[in-house]
């Protein structure tokens, strides 16, 4: 099977070439996803979830008396990775057609987050797995550059000329298109923080599935900047877990259903790829419910 492979040229840059690499079977995807889930700490009980109303239609009527999350402030202080991801939230302009302007300080914050990710066993196992399968070289510097490129590399979304989007901003934050439509927001941490800041108004859930009382996969319906939207996401997972699964699916099942398994629960992840200047980036990634 042929596929896109990242490697370094003489200028130490990553480029995309066509290369033969081993096929990752569905069984291997299920095995690696189960292994990663086993490494995930159980923090779900700390989130005080209150799903309330199940939505059967896209009604904008707010029937939820309480927020979805009620999380003690000290919870976020107990996980350094959450403090690092929080620092990234003000680095982005919400408008996808507005060029991002990365400062030196923002680049340092981004690199600190990537380093912290790769310090986790979940991400180390993920990158080693993909390297063993031949997608890129097996060394830490390569891993950092790969994550930096596919998640944080800037590109133009929806044929705009401005480099105003990235996979990280779309999945872990939120974006607004030129027509004011809200897109992205597939992460519970950002959702919870924006809800506590009264920027997200939770309207109910469309569907949810509890996984071993350790995580939830849910499709939520909500209002953001006076625009209604539904988004699916994992709840109760840490950033390294989401990025690990989405990175695996980006490489092994690009633009396809990526079938994984968590505690014998079958989950499908949709991974979309963005092509820009002969390179590939994460356009979006999220679990289907």
C-alpha cells in the first residue's frame, strides 16, 4: 500500500513523499487504542456532568437549567498539561479568514505544550507505534517536528488566502468562518472553560456513550457567539489522549472512518486532512456518536 510519508530533506525540513509502508490493520488500531485508554487516568468523576435534556431536533430552545460542567477551579491546577493548553487559548484569532500572527512568546508556549505531550507515556507510545510502522523516523526530535507541523502548522481554510487556521485551533478551540458560522470545538476542556466564562450556553445532548465509567463520547448541542452548533467530543480525557488517537487516525485512516476500540466499546473517529503547499495538515478530527 502506498501513502504519504514525512521525512527530512537536506535543509532539515519535513516534506511529503510517496513511499511504501505497512498497512495498519483494524485489529492493530483496536489494540493500540485500548493500550492508550488503559494509560488514561480516571478524572471523569471530577467533572460533575449534568447532561439533562436529550435533543431530538435542532431546536434552539434552552431547556437546560444547569451547565453541563461544574468543575472546581483547583481541578485544572492539578494537571500541568491543562495549564499549558490554557496558555494557548489566547494565541488565536477566532476568524478563520484572518491571518494568525505568531509571536516569539506564543511559539515558546506552543513548544512547551508539545514537549509536555511527548513526555507522556500515551504520546510516546503513539509516536513509537507510528514510527515502527514506517510513517516517520523513530526519534524524539522527529516526533516534535511532526506534531508541530500537522497540528500547529498554519494553512488557509475554505480557499481564503490568509493563513488563519490550524488543526489544533479547529479541534481544541473554535473558529468562525467569514459567513459567521461556528466551526470546530471538539474538546471538552475548552468547552468547559468557555461555559464557565458564559460564552458557551449548553442546550442539551444529541447522544452520548459512557466508556468504562472513565470517559464519555458525546454529541452536544449548544450556543456560541449567538450561533447554535452541534459538536462531538470525548469528555474526561486529557489532551495527550485526544491528540494521540487523532494523530494515529490522521496517518492510518486519512479522510476515512477510523475504527478504534476502548474497553470493548467500538468507536469511530473521523479524520479530515487539509492539503496546502504539497503538505498535509489536520483539518479536523472527532469521534462519531
